[in-house]
């Protein structure tokens, strides 16, 4: 009887609670979408920066490994000079001894064992 006088209808209270819960859920959803949006944008910026760094490093590797740069560094830092044709030696292959099966198989074996991880 007291409820009827104060206007507390259970259906009305349930509707009000449902609308309140829906409003809170929509607010929470909006906040989460905003957080995810900021995180996505931050990740995109980071990815752009990393792509730029990779491009810079690839350019540096290409410049460092260029034949002219390698030759210049070998000459200045290590004192290396190109070999003259007279300093090259050519070893003749003895076909009589190298015709067996064992030398051919031995030549195919890897010099370094398989990599273990």
C-alpha cells in the first residue's frame, strides 16, 4: 500500500533500471572504443617509424656492402690490394685419381655441420 502511494510500480522501476544499465553500457562501450582507437593510432605511428628505420638500415647496408665501398675500406683499413695475375696459382686436377666414387662423395659433404637451435 505504501508503494502505491509513493508511485513505486515494479514495472516502472524495472524499466528505469534497464534504461540506466543500457545507458551505462553505452557509455562504457564508447570509452572502450575511444581507448582502442588511440591504441590503434599509436600502433600505426610506431609501425610507420619502424618501417622508416628499416628503410634507413637497408640503405645503410646497401651503401656499406657496395663493392666500391668494400674495396676502399679493405685498402685503407687493412692495406689489401687486388691480386695481380702473376700471383695467382692454378692447381691442375689429376683425373686419374679423382675418378673414384669416394672422392666425389667426399666433395659433396658439407664442411660445417647442421645448425642446432
